[in-house]
């Protein structure tokens, strides 16, 4: 079986969709399936399994910036690659995103599987409804990563969806033994933009003891302003962009992982990563996160944009050892339900179904 995996977003830049594509591709290859990844690349492709489709253009989307490729040269490269590769099935991530995935929908050189990741109150799909509905009919299978993502996609897409969780590589987060910190350490990882809630966490730090440290990874439009605002607080360390290896080590070593997002998260993969690393979590009680973590069972979930509630939850996790041990034990077990291996098996069944007449009879259910 030969699968073409298409990303609308630059494969040389960090992102949740890109990470899922790379990880799922590795898991499928481990099952003997040939996978080639196609997508924009801003610089040399990060892997030999990638066919680059040109540079990306930063575009505002869902309260963030999406690095997509919509220029004619990218369209032509996509058409040529799909013609030359002769895939058995083409898997489109965010199939209605302008660029390579739309091009594949229009040309449809093989059966198409579409995975919808986004969850937002954006009205873009509704505005483009006359265009997106006919295009979406080209999909042989429609997958959403959560109920929230399904609702968002149904603004533009008719028909039935299957819901399949995002997955993680459990073992990659447990390769290092945790190293105790000299003082309680909170870890934050994400793009520094309003919807990620970093300012809420920084405000919460004002209510935490002087020995509590905060490590902040990532960058974004808010970075410089927030650095300036916290210049007098030596407890806060700004790490900038970090490697995947460094991320995994810091997750494993942290005393607490904080995810204070405000909205727009369809599925809490980042929570699953911390669960796999056996690190306790305090996060917002938004829908995408509640689909993954059960409050006071796998994590402590608090209302978004509430620094005092966030600080109180952090103090609870850092101060109550028995409670935190129970959280970590439950969360670790929960993470195994979302392994990338399970997700690869589910997608393999879908691909096989698309290649034969019986695929409409395949039934899949959410895991977790």
C-alpha cells in the first residue's frame, strides 16, 4: 500500500498538524505501509520522505498564523507530484485549507481521506460554503479529531464523519529518567499569542511563592512584550524555540505542566504528551482539553483567563503530594489509550476500505 500524506502547512515549521503527520507516518511505516509526505517547506525538507511543494506564506487563521502555500507554483508542484507518485490513497490533513490539499481535492488522482483538525468559531467555512461543499464531496472518508472539530467542519461539509483521536508516541516521552529540580518548576510550551493564555499564567505567577520557577518555551507575537513585562521577575526563564528532544526532557523533568489556553483547541495532544511524560497538568477547562483529561482525575482543569483560579490549582498540585501521585497514575494510564500505534491501525483499516468496495461497512469509534 502506498499512501500520500499531504500537509497544507510548512513542514519545516513547528505545529500540531505537522507533528501528527510525522508521527502517524512513522507508525504506518512500522506496519509496513509506504508513506510519502507532501507539503510546503521553507528550507531543506527535514526528512528524506518529504516531497517539498514550495515556500509558505504566513496567513491569519483561527487566532494564529498558518504557514500555507497558495501560489501557482505550489499548485503545479502538487499536481506533478500526485501524477508521478501514483498513490493508492491520498490522506489530506485540513482538506479545505487553501493550497496543496485543495489542489488534491480538485484533481483527485486516487481515493481521498480527509482529517479535520481545527475547532473554532470562525465563520470562514460558512462564507465559503458554496465552494467547500462540492469540493468536500470528493472525500471518500471524512475524519474529525474531536467532536469540536466535527462541528466546525460541518459548517462546510455534508455527510457522516468518523471521529479518531490524535495520537502520541508514548515511549518517546519516557526515554529519560526525571531529574529533580532545586525548586518547583512549571513548564509552558506553545506559541506566544493571545489564545494560548500565556499572559494568564504570567499573571498567576504573581500569586505563587517566590521559589516557584517558570520555564517558557516557544515564541510568537506576544513574546517581546511579555519579556518586557516580566523583566524584574528572575523566576521566569524564556527558552525560545526548543528541539523535540529538549521538549521531551523538560516535560519529563518539570514539576508541573501548565496549559492555560483560552479557546480554539480541538484536541489536547499537548496534554497527552505531559501525561505520557508522567508530569502533572493544570490546564483550562475548554472543550478540546476536557475531551482528553478528566478534571481532578487526569489533570486539574480551571476556567480560562482566571489567574487566581490558575494559581490556586498550581498550588494544589505542587503542594499535595498524594493527590498529585493519583493524578499522574491515572493520566499515564489514560495516555496509553491514545497511542500512535492504535491510531495507525485505525487509519490502515480506512485506507484498505477506500481501496475496495466494502469500505463503507467499516465502523470505527473514538478511543478514550
